[in-house]
C-alpha cells in the first residue's frame, strides 16, 4: 500500500462503517427473535388476556373489559402484597447499605481467612431461594424447630415463639430472610472497593482518622454510584423472590406476608378461570419493572460522565 | 502484624499499600482490628447458623445413615443426583441460548456502527428488570404452542429470555474494552465481520463468556419458577424444586425430619462448590454487568 492510497482507504472504511447496519441486523437476529417472542408477543398476549375471564386452557374466554383491573386495585390482599413487597425490599436495602457495606469493607482490609468469610456471606445468595427459605422454615417450626429447642434447652423456653404462625413474627421472619440474601450487594461493594482512589484514603490517614471514621466519612460517600445500583437491584429483586415467602410462611398467616410474586403464584396455580386476572397483575408488575429500569438508566447515566 | 510493621517503617507501608491493597492501610489501631474481627465473627456465626442447624437436625436421628439412604433409597421416587442432572441439563440449554444471543448482540452493540445503536441498546436494557413471574402466562402459552412441556428446552428458553438483557449488557460492556485498532487492522487485512467476530471478538471476550456461562448454570440451579410450571413429569424435578418434593414425600416424625434436613444439606452442596471453585467468575460477571458505563 503506497502512502497516497491511504486517505482513500480511510475514506472507504468510514463509508463502510456507516453501512454496517446490514451486518448488524444479522448479528442482532437471534436477539430480535428472542425479544419478539418472549417480550413483544408476551406483552401483547398479556394485554389482551388481561381483559378476559379464562382458565389456563385458554378456551371459552369471556370478555370482561377492565373488570380484572378494577377487582385487582380494590383487592386488599393485592394492596397488602404490594406494600409488603416494598417494605421487604426497603428492609433489605437498609441491611445492604449497612451490614453488606461493613462486611465488604472489613473483608477488603486484608483480614485473615478472607475466603472462608466470603464463602459464609455469599453462599446464601447462591443457593436456590427455595432451599434457603425452607431451611429457615424448618429452623423456626414451633415444636420441632431448632431455635425453640435451643431456647428451651438453655432455660429460655419462655422466649420460644410460634415464629411462622403469628402475623408480626412471620413478617419479621420473611424480612430476616430478605436480609440474609445480601450476597449480591457485598459483591458490588467489593468490586467498587478494589477500584477506590487511594489519595483520599491516604489524606485521611495522615489526618489521623480512625478505621470506622474512614469507613463512614470517606469510603461510604465515595460509593454513591454503588449504593444506587444496590438500591435498584434489591427493589427489582424483591419482585423475583416469590420462593422466599412460598417456602417459609406460604404467605400466611392469613396472607399477611404475601408479596406480589407469591400473590400471582397463588392465583396461577389455583386452577380456576383466573388467568385473565393473573395477566392484569402481570401487566402492573411489568409496568413497575419498566419504570424502575428507566429510573436505573437515568440515574446511572450521570455516573458515566463523572468518571 | 502488618500494622505493627507499618508503624515501624511508615514509608514501606505506604508503598506496599499502594501496590497491593490500599484498603489495608485503613486499619490503623489494634483496637480497630479486634473490633473488625469481632463483628465479622458475630455476623459469620449468624449467617452460618441456618445451615448449621440443618446439619445438626439431619444427624439427630439415625446419624449419617440419613445421608446414605438419600442415595440408596430415594425419597419421593426421585434420586437426589437426578435432580442435579436435571438442573444441569436445563443449564446447558439456558447457557447455550444466552451465549448465542448475547455474544452476537454484544458484538453488534460494541463494534458495529449503525444508526440507532444506543437507542436499540437502551431498548434491550429496558427489560433488564422483568421478573419471570410477570411473563408467566404468555410463557405458558408459548410452551403450549411449541409443545415444549416436560422438555429441558422448554424450561431453558424462558430462563434464557430473562437472562438475555443482562447477558447483552455484560458482553457489550466487555466488548467496549476490546481495542478497536485490532478490529480495524483485521478489517484492513480484508477480514469480513464474521471472521473478525469469530477469530478476534470471541477469543478476546473469553473471560466474559466464562463468567456468563457460570452465571447461567447458577441461575438454572436456583430457578424454581419455570420448572414448577413447565415440568409436570416428576422424573424431571430440578434441584430447586426438590425441596418441595421431599417435603411432600416425608412425614413430620423425627426420623423423617432428620432425613428431610439431610436432603436440604445435600441440596446445598452444588452452591458450595460454585462458591469454592467459581466465585471469581461469579463476582466478575455480576459486577461487570451491573453498570451501564
């Protein structure tokens, strides 16, 4: 290639860049097929089914207009499960922003047996949720659960409680399970800590600040982006955690610990003509998920400019 | 120890801490170090207690025999190792579909230039947060139409649909870190996009591909929703479903409870193996995929 030819070559390449869309279409084809089936078709199907009364066979559907939505928005159990969902998410967010942050920071300071600690703290988040919730459920069973047995054995029998069958306690149990699953936030913090700028830490050290002061006043504010990622991911995760409730309290007692996922699951498995109703709930959950996704995009965008 | 050494030779500490771990320097006093250990140990005891309690329970009656009998005399007509194999088979489908879609789309969104690329990418990310339960009804319908009930593909596909937005995000983020100059050089040498994709992009993205694969297998192992609706044949029970199968098959007597807890412990083993052998991939995968930049 001679020197004179080079500009033309560059021009040609620029031109070819602009026409990449045909190639792009080929590379995006698998994605488009999956999205067309599982998202586009799904949303259309949900929208049309949500105005009908139909069973899971999809035969003999009766058009009921907006009645499913009306019934849904006036159902106290639905409202309750929505509120619970958000409450559990908020509780796990508080745990993540405090406990998970502490665990990640403490483990990053070069403690011994780091791998062992990681194993213990991250394991719950990597086990099937159904398994974690079942273990909690079996541990807290009133008569045979190990917690009450232990309390009785050490003479604190008076503290033994019907953990899963008294509304307030059952709520607390589900909240504890949500807090138990903070492995993901620990991972996010750990990753962000490894990219921490050293200068401010050293300045603080020169000022003679103590460990916990540095954690709280220097490192914590620097993790703003990670805090936001964690808040949004836990909020979204709470809609995916139906097993937590299903396998511990089964939504009880009296549907007081129901979350949106277990609410839908209950109707979907009831076997009656409830599929239209389930579709209406699904549409509402989808709208929430899409809004949160947009929020995430908007919030994480300025971060890109900052860095 | 390192703290003491740091005190004697402050210069060396600063250099060391910069080089390997800046965080090491923040624990300045002995009291702080002890407090950190104490808090970590208390938390670790709390976190380990549930699994510990399951182990204790499982040995209460009949001891280790409960574990042996899980393999010699299956509970609820399904051998426990079969549930692992079922999860694994679903995981293979899940990973294959996710990789095919995400690596190709990741290439398009990071290395090709076309109008509306960023908009298209944002549209893909819009579905990052969709919970499986929200598309339960249409997926049931799609599975019905395609005749995919009781097949690994039938469960692997919707799992993949849920994972794909994340997979595309991961591959595109990783792809953006691959230098364009390599691709331009190959382009100048006359290599087409398909050769560049296969001979340059795929090999260079190997770390991200490995991370994504490990995550797909973990998520298949954890998934309860899709198998519970799309598998009706008990012999297809996956590991996440097995919990309820065993719970239904066993009674509430002390012996059965011990056996049930033994099965819970055994079901936790794959997760332990994942953490012990694959933690690096999991953490890298989840964290590179978490941000949009």
